[in-house]
C-alpha cells in the first residue's frame, strides 16, 4: 500500500536511492528535488507543484499526474503516454522536456509555455486549446495531432503540416508562418 502525503513540502531531496517510490501525494510542493531515474510507477500526484526538480529518465508506468504544475524542471526523455490517463493534466512553464513523448495523450488546454520542447513527440495527441507560447519546438513531431485553438504565439522552430494535423482556430505569429509551410519548400521573404 502506498504512503499518503498531503499538504507537505519537500526541499532539496534526492530520491535516487529509492528503488521504488510508492506514494500518493496531494497538494504537496517539491522544490529542487531529484527524481532522475526513479521508478514513480503507480504513484499518484494530485494538485502538486514541482519547481526546479529533475525527473530525467524517471519511470512513469501508470503514474497519476492530476492537475500538477512543473516550473523550471528538467524532464528529459520521459514517456508520458505510459502515465495513467485518468484526469491526466500536467502543465509546464520554463521546463526542459527534450526527447520526451506525449504520444496519443489527451490533454485539452495543456500548458507548455516558455519550454524547451526539442524533439518531443506529440504524434496523435489531443492538444486542443494547448498553450505553446514562447516555447522552442525544434524537431518536435506533430503527426495526426489535434491542435485546434492551440496557442503558438512566440513559439519558435516548429514544423507543423496543416495537411497532417488539425489546426483550426490555432494562433500563430505572422513571422512564424514558415513553420506551417515548411513541407511546401517555398521561400518566404520579409
């Protein structure tokens, strides 16, 4: 049985020594904690805040992430599609999610603001009304992705094929339209 934690604060803790990290966490704050390579499988995080934490290489099999906020976190190479999909609702601000995957995840209204999303896989994800404002999307994969009403203002380096993705009502800056036309091999001049 998992330990239950409510309204607790965890600061500068290294959880690497835990072989398994069972627990249910509700309304907890984690600041500058190291979860890298930790097995978080079957844990439940509800209404939690993570700031300046490292999750690189953590295992997320059946992990519940419900209304959790990640700020300035290092989250490299995580497979979010292995999380529990029940009420799955993370938000990310100023975080580095390079090489992570949200394959086929459903996160309406997802927040990815001012993040490094280099080579993140968003294939077949349902991200209507998502906010990618100010994020770097170099090499990010959008294939059969639902992006209706998504916000890409100030986002850079994206390559989204309107023929392969649903983008009705999405917001793009005028000077970033090249990211929508890349597959047509046309040149845009200022």
